[in-house]
C-alpha cells in the first residue's frame, strides 16, 4: 500500500513544504518544536484550503481492501495522500494531486436510487463507496484517531512523566490537533463552502478559532466564517473612463439584518441539501448571529458565522503568539485542561470563563514575565509594515504578520516554574480594581464593575469576559490558590517509584478534596506496577468523577 501511495504521490507536496518550513523557535527545547508553524497565517490558510479543494470524503464499507480502493480511485489521477478514520462507520479522506481528478471522480459517480425514500440530487465531494459483490473479506485498515486520549490513559502518561515540564509537553502532544484532524477541519469547511457557493459563487468558508489558532484540542468545535468579501468587492475593480457600473441589489436597514438574512438562507440550505449536516439551528438573535449544526461524517460541531472579520484577525493574533515560543501552547493546554477538569469552563454558554479568555490570561501572564516571554500587541503593531495595515469597522487591527520579524525571547524559565507562577499570579491578582490588557501588557484600572475585565484586543472598549460572574471568578481564584499550594508541596514533585500518589500536573487536575495536604503526605512502599494499578482504581472512584469531563465537547 505504501508502495502505491509513493508511486502516486506528486513530488514536492504542500505537506512536505509545511514540514520543511516548520522551524524551531524560542529558546527552550521541548521536543515539540516541529509542531510550531513558521508560515504566515494567510499562507497556511490558503495552502490548506487549496489542499482541501482537491480532497474528497468517502464513506466506505467496513470490509475493504485499501490497495484495491486506492487503485480504483487512482483511475481519476494520482493521489497525494489519504487516511481512514472511524466515526459511525469507516471514512476515507483522499487528497488528489490535481483538482480535475475530483471532477472526473464525480462524473463517474451516481445519485443513489432508494426504494422507500427520494434522494435530493446534489453533487458534492462527500461520497459513498458501495461494494458490488462482497468479495473483500479482510479489512486491515489503519484508522487515524480523531479523539483525545481517555482520562485513564492521560493519567497514566502523566504519572510516568519525568518532570512537570515533561507532563505539560505530554498533555500538549496528546491533545493537540493532529495533521489528519486539521485536514478534516479544512475539508469540512470546503464542503460547506460548496453548498454556500450555490448562493454566493465567490464565497470562501474559512475555519477560525481554536481549529487554526494553534490552541485547538482534539474534540473542539469547528468555527467557520463565511467570507463574502470577494462578492462584495468585485465591482470596485471594474471602473473605466467616466462610467461606473454597480450591481442592482436589495437593501436592508443594517449590517446585522443583512447577516441574519444571509445566514438564514444558508442555514435552510444546509438543513435541506447539505449531505451529513444534521441538527441545524439558526441562532440569529445572538450578539454574533450564527448557524450551528453537526457535521455527522467528521463528527464536528460547527458554528457558522459571517461578517465576523475581527474573530478571524483574533485567531491570527493567537496563531502568532502560539508560534513564537514553544512554552506558550504547552502552558495554554495545561491551563485549559485544568479549567475544564474543575468545571471552570463548559461547552454550554453561561457565566463561566471561556477558553478564549483563559488564553488571553496566559498570554498576559507571559507578557508580564521578566524578561517577557511574549511581546505586547502594541509592540507587534510597531513591527508592522505598510502591507500589514488593517482597519476593520474603524478598529485598528494592525500587527506584524511575518513571524520571522519578531525577536525570540531571552527568557529561559521552565514550564514547571511558569505553571506555578501562573497560579500564584492569578491567585493574587487584584481583579476588583485591575483589568487585563494584552495590547499594553500591563494591568489597568477597570473601566466598569464587571468582576473579570479582559480588554478585547481589537475593539478596545469591550470586555471579552463580561459574562463571568463574581462567583465563577472566585472559584477560579480559589482553585488557582489551591493549585499553587499543591505545586509548592514537596510531594507534588515526581515521587520515587514507591509512591502511588498523582503528582505535579496530575495532582492539580484532580478535583479538590478536603485535607488533601494530609493525603499527599502519606507515602507507601509499592512497586511501580502496583502504583499504576492503584491509580487506575482510584480513577474509577467518585473523587475523579469531575476529571472525566476533561474532554471538551
Ligand atoms: P474552543 O473553546 O476550543 O472552541 O476555543 P475557541 O477559541 O475556538 O473559542 P470559541 O469557539 O468560543 O470562539 C471562536 C473564536 O471567536 C475565538 O477564538 C475568538 O476569536 C472569537 N471569540 C470568542 N469569544 C469571544 C468574545 O467574547 N469576544 C470576542 N471579541 N471574540 C470572541
Ligand atoms: Mg471554537
């Protein structure tokens, strides 16, 4: 099978380019530098989008010969790469070398003939492979995993780690989006773009949020942005002489109403014609109107918005921060998991802190280190050139886009120290009078009485954590203090083989229990195997019940 794939592969693929361009950055080596992108955000997005347009999603029979499957598809042209995954059945993601191959495959594809129901004809790139006769007996297909590790496995890995730094890097490695999962996210956007293109032929559906900002965990939602800029701007280039041609259009009283109308028809379209789109909800009265649905085949919970350019810019800013230093993502993943394990965050909207706010808090904390690990947004603005200039709805969103122009930090603090200091810092932060502001990288007086005030980096008069209640903030502070205390205890360090206690990061991920101090002081002489066995057993108990909710959605 490898042989076939190699034969069919194009030389110098985008994937190879990406690997070549991924350079280590930052001053501390963690072994995960290869995951840190050095490409410009727009470059990365365009390449991935182009890849996705050459890709098809195929629902396969359980018993299939991979060799024959690839040979059958390669009639339509060489295949660049492929992978299989399971989600209520077996699926294949197949990326051709050339876009024409997709058209050729579609031309040889038929609309199913159903006995009891009627198919709504729709030629998409989401296909189903049927076996004419059940000849393939054996299936030895390797599926790519799209799910985060179980808590049991995670705990085991954390307990075996060498140090707290090692634990945080392990957590990052286990939870971060894989290459395959990222491909599936771009492919899903591309499939939705095909549907939206029925109305808006020049539209682009772009992923944003944690799917692209380097902070996404396996299982996180897929935020999509329907970009109609091309449709809007086409007319501006076509002037000649004394004449100006404009499209005849319908007018509505506001931008918000236009957004609602567009999303309403796209929502209907997804609901009626979108293969694999289920549970479509139009949430048009929200502050940021959206269409929410499940893309069954990929397993993603999708939120589609439009007219939301600032969110895409925020994603790019976070992408830059995530790429600047290898410690940033490890710390953000650690804090996000910690918050989820203690129910500080939730998949349901409410008075809790969001992952977006938590990421801002980590960035702010890293800006406050001495010397700083991350630059302020204002200094990224200073590094910008004319090309980087960006004004969205009157807000100055300018910052440097070329990662290579930002000087790496000289700070060499370990992740262990940073984790402890994060809890210490926010366990003692004057939330009652100060606000968090990554633009200037320093505390400022709060402009209003919201319990938690984190300035929106681009719409600077807004607070991104306005929803957070005093009691949720207090819970965060209490847990931060408790976690700082746990990490300061001697027993939080990796115990010798003789202890069966969770230590370091594993200890702060467990729900708080009274008298934990005395619990952690008990030391028992046990073999390494016995220690793990006991730990696994303790996972079944109520004490770890909350922790089992670590997985996001
Ligand atoms: P997950 O929890 O992993 O989905 O993280 P996320 O960063 O994707 O968060 P979410 O899906 O809630 O939001 C998607 C994106 O919308 C974020 O990355 C931000 O760019 C933006 N966003 C979310 N919440 C806010 C907010 O309160 N204010 C602003 N300005 N942007 C927000
Ligand atoms: Mg999201």
